[in-house]
C-alpha cells in the first residue's frame, strides 16, 4: 500500500493586497504543526502576465468545480452551470443533498469494498495517480460503474409540483 504523505498545504487569500500565503503543515497524530509559510503577491508578478493568471484561475475554478463529472457532454453542461453562477456573482453553490457528487467509479469502488464513499476517496488518495488509474480501470469497478450510471439516468425525480402551487 502507498505511504500516506504526512505533509499538507494550507492557503490563505488576502484580497486587500491581492496576495496568497501558503503554509506547509505536518500531521502529528490528529493535529497539524505549521512548518513554514511563504507569501505570494500579485503586485510582484510582471503586469503583462496578469491576464494569463486571471484566465488560468477561471479555467481552474470551472474545471475544479466539475471534477467529479465524467468528461463528455455532461461535463460541458456542468462547466456552463458553474460559469453562469460566477456570472451571477455566486462564488459558492449550495450543495444539493442527494445529488450524485462523485463519479460512478468511486461509488462502485465503495460498494465493492463495502465502505463509505468518503472512505473510498481517502483510500484512493493514498495511491499515486498512475495506481489510482489502474484501480479505477478494474473490470469489476467498470462493470458496476456502468450499472450505477444507468441507474442514475433512469432514476425518477420526485415531483414537487404540489408544493409549487
């Protein structure tokens, strides 16, 4: 099994001076100890690169918020939704309880191992991206994921018409 990295990063944003600070933290039992912090100010970045940084940030926000959606038409639809929220001034979306928030493959892994979805996600993070790709390509996971996808597509949505009247 892969070794779990004891280090993590913590980021703070300072909108007053348009800077971020990154802190390296080390897990010690259930607690973290801050080891080192570095600050990065946009003011010190060459001005001609500001548009590149802005567009890169927009791309990251949109792609990060759709990372659980499988690439394809559904992914593009999710990206449009995130963009519309941003255009409307909405930074964070309320989480829809009960809506699929993970890929069918992660849900399949959880079912196959008889663990919760968060436990499956934590277990996957212990492996390298290459190892995760191999795990998710497992025939049992692929087969169950296809069934989960089909079930999601045919699931009936509960009518709320009586409450909308």
